[in-house]
């Protein structure tokens, strides 16, 4: 009888120990899960905090680069000026400039672009052909762009007027560059190529020295390899350009930078990549009632 009772007691003790072990394991599992949850939460919060910090730093770098570039443009006469030379590497044909290890800047003088409002028809047509458009498509778009903006309903030879569009034409000058994508003859692929070459804000003259490669080649009717090479090396001057091309200052063409620039600032800091594009009109000698910097447009 005593042996039986001892056996029963032993079984109870084993069961209690088994239950206790299960409780310990359960509690340990709960603690482990909570610890894992808190660890993941902490990591997420740290990641969010790091991302926020990276964005703040990226924005600061954009503002810093913008201020630095504006200062140089406002205080230096030209890239070839002996009195006030631009810093090494600065150019006005959108070759990236390294401001620091995180920041690159592209400056495009608008005088080298094609005005979407008043383009030179021949130069625009040749540029489109340089981009791969057929001569028929190039002429169709050029004529249709003029028809889109003129006030009459008279159709040019290869143009388009009311009745050729479900909506349009405007019969007034284009105020937003993307509107040109609606003009007859334009395709999504061609627009992707030509859009960076177009501008709404425009200079009063054309400067081929700072024109993007397709426009320069169309203007010179050549591959312009010598010009592009000298420009890439930072050795292109007004006199060198004129000697190689036979192009000098004349009505509608001036080989000097204008006062309107398209500036693109790109910062890659940590996990953040931030880009700001702005078109700016500079007037260093503005009077008190005018701003020295006029932001024509700006977008992040």
C-alpha cells in the first residue's frame, strides 16, 4: 500500500514538473516573441529616423548647392572671363558638375535650346530628324506646332487645325511645354527625346556653343565632333568655335551666355535620392523693386 502511494505521489510530482516545464517554455516563448517584436519595432523606428535624417540632409545639400551655383552665376561674367572666371568644371550645356561627394548639378543655358513658342522651323525640323524622326514626321510636327499656336484656322501645308484634334488647337502661345506633346506628328518615344531640348522661357537669341548635341549637329549640318570634344574637355572658346564653324555674333545669334538657366540638382545621400529642377532668370543689376533671381518654374 505504501509502495502504491509512493508511486502515485511520484507520478503527481512528475506531472507537476511537466506542467511547470510547459509553463516555463510558454513564458519563454512569449518573452522571446515580445523581445523579437520590440527589436523589429526598434529597427523600424531606427530605419524611419535614419530615412528622415537622410532626407533632411539631402534637402540641406540641395539648398546649399542651389545657393552656391546661384552665387557663381550672379558674380562671374562668363566661363572664359579672365577677370572673374567660373570655377573649374562649370559649363552651360548640362554636363554634370560635382559640387560635393553627394551632389551633382546640371546647368543648361536656355539660349542653346529650342523655344516651343517661337522655334526656328528649319532648326527644329533638322533636330527632329537627328533624333530619328522621318522628314515627313518632322515637317508635320513643325507645321502643326505653328498651327496650334497661331490665331487663325488656316492650315499650313503639313500642319493641322481644328477638326484634326478631338480637343484643340489652342490658337495662342503654349504656356506649358508638355502641351506640345499633343501636337500632330509627336509620338511618346519622340517626345521623350525632344522634350529636354525644348523650353518655354526663352532667351532673345540663340547660342549654338551651349546647344545640346542634337541641336548643335542640326545647326551645323555636321557631326560637330571637334566642337563636342573641345566642349567636353572644357577648352571651347568663342574664337575657337568661330574659327571651326565660321559662325560669329550676328542678328539672332550671340556666342555668350544668357540670363536664363535651367538648373537640375541631384543629391544621393544615404537611402535618399532627391532631385530639384528649376528655370531661373538672373538679373544681377536689378533695382530695389525687382528680384535678382526670378524663379520661372521649379519642381522637386
